[in-house]
C-alpha cells in the first residue's frame, strides 16, 4: 500500500507554489498599487495551437484520416494526429508514419509528440527513433526521447540514458537521472551525488528527492549539503528526503516516466510549452 507520507511521484513544481507568486502576502488597496517588476511574455500561440493536445475532435477519425493529417501541411493537425495515434491499436502504417515525422518534421512539437506516440506503441522502430532524437536540436524533443527510452526498456537503453546526464538542458538531465534511479536504485548513487551540484535547481531538487532512496553515508552527506542550498525548494526537498525510509521509497518508486515525474511546464507528458 502506498504511503502518502513517502509519495515518490516527485517534488511539486516550485513554480506553482503560491508563496512564490509575485505579490504573495501583500494587501494592495487597488489594481493601481500592483507593481510588476519583471518582464512577462504571454507568447504568440494561436487558440488552435494551444488546443493541439486535445485529441477529442479526432478520436473517431479513421486511421487513414489521421495518417493524412500527419502528412499534411497544417502543423496543428500534425501534432494532434501524432498524439491521437498513440491511443490507437498498433498498426505498422501508423508506426512508419510516426517514425518518419519523428525524424524529419520541421516542427519540434510534432517530433516530440511522434516519439511519445512511438514509445507507447513500442517496437524496434520506436527505440531507433528515440535513440536518434536524444541528439535532436530541440531540448524538449531530447527530453521526450529519454522518456521514450525509459518506457520502452530502461535497462536496455541505460547507456544512452546515462549519456543524457551530460545534456546542456536541465529537463533532459533530470529525466535521465530519474530513469537511472528507477533502473539501478542505490546503484545510481554516483550520478545522484554528482547531480547534487547541478547548476539547475530543478535537477538539484530531484537529486535531493531521489537521494532519499539511498541508504549510504555519501547520500546522507550530499543531502546534508543540500539542506544548505541557495534554492529554498532544494533545501526543503532535502530536509524531507532525510526523513524517509530508503527501502520503502525505492519500493514505491517505479514504473515508466510519465506526467507525474515531469512537472514543470513542458516537462509533463503533454509537454506542450517543455516534463522527463
């Protein structure tokens, strides 16, 4: 039975914590007293682009129609078709089409959604595409490729996943770290200790979280150091990790990387921004 006090789906997204919201605790008299002291980018995505992850409009479409959309000129249709194919019965025509766009589509989200779909359908083509996409120029495609390798067979692809620990983007490194811990357990101590010094607070946070599952003096020393980290979320995660039972933690921490493991915007299973 799952111990909610030792939930291992991962630390919450620090960016969503209300106490980190601008103006938290303040009591302005009116809107004119609210000062925005940082640049805010709303983005330029269209309503159609924001709705691309909603596959309900095409859930009853024939396979031929989805394949036509996947090969079409409309980028939103291609994204939606790729996601919809992940929920269909495996069909070699779909696998071939997804592999093609995963490798060659000029839209990063289409490539990302396609490798996600391939991983859910499984097979050699999915593994080959995911391995190639760990070198994609877009970091969120690379992050999804690591998730795909983890889903397909984290043991077989452990070397490629471990190589992703050196990726320049924090989401890729974090996904690789989580996968290695799921595969190796306490055997992942060395990369976890290394990740405790990662430049990204999000990676350090996850390193702290996972170190709670390692019963070793080096893990304890790393956690003690992380309780003095510059980032508040890392310090709090490390403090909690020091209180959990390592064996219970490891037993509850398993399964494929999914939306519960990647909680920053774009790092979750939808990954629409960008979560391993």
